[in-house]
């Protein structure tokens, strides 16, 4: 606070604080409190709102256990609530997307931070940012065209003889993961780049002089130093993937259902905003709990993510 007052003066500092408080209160806190309160109330006709049936309960949250579907795991078949299965698949594939983003972004981030010519960095950064200039809807539709049964990808693979017949890419969760990786990979790349850039190159050169193989240099030196960037990127990619709606809606198939699509169905199809609010808070709470558990397992602190 003292730094703000010294840098901007009392008038401008007060204005900044008011703007931030307005944003947090009006656009974040009050809407979430309203949704949270609605999640415990039943969906009723307007004439019955405030009446004897309008009571608080956990019924909206318990609806997640309604309806069962048969699934199999490790050769065993069993019944599981359909919305619980949808939530589990959403979490699982969000983890896969996060891992793929890390595997693809780490070599690029290391190249930009330690190998590329500093003069070429602005050009590389610009090329990476170009896709963000296009809306997420158009990017998802572009991938839908590319992955279509008679799209450019299958035509190219058939032309070079890599496949004998077209492949149905838009099936199950394959296309959804491709779209999510493409959409959110930069949220992994730039935290990694910032973390690796702060690593003293002399440490890498000293390890090379002592005969350390390249994989041990990355495992023992680069990755531990880049831990805050890995944590920050992983949290952002996972939460954005689990909460994505446009990409699963456009690139999803009849056999793939994202939990956010279930929330949308409660809102738009059933017009039951109370149950949709309960499902939204379930997604937020359980995703936060999952991220906290993973942070505890890997011994990552919030201070690491905030760096």
C-alpha cells in the first residue's frame, strides 16, 4: 500500500482500490453468493417461489447420483451414476490435456529461453500469439474442419499413403483433447518460459563440463528450477480445460460428454438454474480439491504458483 501511495498518490491509489473492489464485489463475489444460495433451493414456478415448498436442501447436489449407466474398468463391468461418470471423465481428460501441454510446451520453452537467438524472440513470441487473435469459437471450428471425415487431414494422409481409408477423428474424446491442447498450450508455455529464463546458464554449462547427460541436466537442474512455472501452467491448463464449454460442444461426439455441457443442459434445456448452480459449484469445489491434493502430493505451495 505504501508503494502504491508513493508511486501514484492518494487520489489515484484510492481510485484503483475502488475499481478493484467494484470488480471483485459486483462481478465476482455477489454473483457467486447468489448462485450458491440458489443451489440449495428447489426449481419452482414463479408463483411458488417464497412459498412453503421453497426450502433449502441438498437435493440439487444429490441429483448428481441419479441415473446409472453401465461401464467397464480393467475388464470389470459395474453401474455408475451417469453424471458422476461424466465428471470423472472430464477430470481425467483434463489431466491428460495438461500432461500433453507440458510435454509439447517444455521443449519450446527451453529453446526460447536458452537456445534461441535473443533477436528472434520477438518474432517467435508473435508467431505464438497469432492464434490468440482469433476467437476460441473459430479455432474450434477450424479444427472441426481439419478433423472431419473428408477433411484436409484425412485427404493428406490418404495422398501420402499413410492410411488406406479415412479415419474418424471426431469420435470419443480424441478431437476434444486436440482442441483443448491447441487452445490452452500457451498458458503452459509462457509460465515455463519465464521460469526457465531465470535459470543461470552457468549451472547448465557446469553440469555439461562435469559430464552429465542431457536428461539428467533437465531432471536435476532445469525442472526443479522451473517448478513454479510448471505448477502455474498446470493449474491454469487443468482448470481451463475442466471448465471449457465451447471446445467440447463443437469437437465432441455423441460418445463424449463434458461436465460443463451437463451444466448447460440443466440451464438451457431443463431451465433449472438451481440444479445448474449446484453442479457448477460441485465442479468448482471438486476441481479445487483435486488441484490442492496434487499440489500436496508434489509438494507445491501457492507461493510457487504466484511467482
